[in-house]
C-alpha cells in the first residue's frame, strides 16, 4: 500500500519538473494543450482541501490521469503526423508524375525503352525524393 504522502497536512501543491511542459506545448491541437495544462494544474486545486490521510491516493490517481491523457494525446499526435507524412509523400510523388508528364507532353523523347504505366509510377515514387524530404521534415513534427 502506498502512503508516502499520508499525514502530510502541509502538502498543498505539486510542482512538476522536467520536460512535460515542453511536451505539452508541442501537442498538435490547442484543445489538447489546454486540457493537459488544466489537468496538470488540477492537483493544486484539490490538494489544499484533501485530508492528510487521503493525499497519497489523490496524488496517485491524479498522476494516472495525467499519464493516461498524455499517452492519448501523444498517440493522436503521432496519428496526425503519420497522416501528414503520407500526404507529403503522395504530393511529392504526384509532383514527380506531373513533371514527367510535362516533359512527355512537350514532345521530348526519352532514351529509355517504353515501360508499362505501373512500372513508371513505381519508378517515379522511388525517384521523387520523398525519403530525403521526409527524413528532414519529420524531426520538426516530433514531440519534445
């Protein structure tokens, strides 16, 4: 049984240290940031009115809620990042396809033997540069 804070009548605030505020500020949606900050601050509204023998349970439950909400926000953030990266890759691929079609439409001939459309699309996906662009953009989309 946990009882670290029981009978600590003077425990009325919790100050979090570390990177949680930086992580919260990196969340994708304003509503997530607002919700997380409110939940983090909630403990300091509850503790002053909590009897000493219940403080450990209140702090433990609060920590579980904060961790659960943060995990949910992180998973949603990564889902949006994955979606955005996929759209970026598709846009780069489409741009490469359009670029090749422009050259063909201008009457330029290619030395390459004629290949079926599926092979050409796959080749353009590989040569569109998405792997390089995404590798350099992705770090800016990560949570701190």
